[in-house]
C-alpha cells in the first residue's frame, strides 16, 4: 500500500495556553480538578499555580497528526490515514497559563505492507523544556 510519506517527515504546531483553554478543556473533559481550575487551591501546591490538563497538552498533537495525514493524501496515499492512538504517553513537566507550547510530530517508521506508520511525538515549552513524550500510530484504511 502506498502511504504517501517518507520517514523523517515532520509537522509542528505552536500555541500559547490561555485561561480560556483551561476552562474549555475542563468543560469538554468534565475534569474540574482544582489543580486545573482553582487558582487559590493551585497556589498552595508544589506547582504554585494551575497546571494544564494532560488532555490539553496531548491534544495539541492532534493538529500535527492531521497535518501529516493531509501530506500523505497529497503525496498520493492509498486509503485514508486515521489514528490508531498514542502509546507510552509521558507527562514530564507541567504547563501553565501563558506558556507557549510546540507540538512536534516526526514520522520514524513506515510499514507499507501493514498500511501503518509510527511517529515520535513531543510537546515542548518555548524554553525547550520537554512537557510530553509519546508515540503515535497511524493506519491507512481502505
């Protein structure tokens, strides 16, 4: 199966986290833990302020995976690339309101026979601090 990509292809997405992002993530996920939504509570923790939901930080990678899927289609992929999921997700440093995060998605393994790819994913703060590391699997259906 033609996947329409080559190993080493990369996509990036940058976002500065806002109060609105925290509140919308709480609403969408139902996670209203005070560490995410209560400034007074969070100020008394080791973090000193509210931290971003893991789902918010991981969610930034959705943009990059989508960009790679669109590149595959533009590259003549057979079938439709869809996410099989993220593996080995690790939250390594907290992200706060005002932090600019960059999601980085790098295709490392292509398996045309199985119609799959595997990518290294990370989310870093503007200062280079690694907040999240994961692997992503994509499958070409169809």
